């Protein structure tokens, strides 16, 4: 996977350091929901145990820009 510098920086935070690469990959290839932001970035969610992981990709659909557990996500 490719990552932005922003992702590499924020991944060092204690609340994000436990996010596994395989969870990010799962969100990319098998999301439960996908949405495109107005700036072209792609948001994908996947359920990990009892939480939802949001992964934000750049417009290329491959470069990870952000990943975090989304407390406000509601599955449709």
C-alpha cells in the first residue's frame, strides 16, 4: 500500500497506532460502505469487531490518507 506523509504522521498517535495494515486492506477491498467526498477523496468503512474503521484514500483509490475508528458511523 501507498501512504501519504499525513497518514504516516497521524498513525503515530496512540489512538491510531493499533490499526493494523490488514484492516486497512480489508476496508479497501471489501468495504461495507463507500462514499466520495467533494474533493475526490474516497471514504471506505469496514466493521472490525464492534467498531467501524474509516479509511480515506486519495483520488487514485490506492493511496491511504487517513484511517481511524469512526464513532459516529451508522450502517444503512
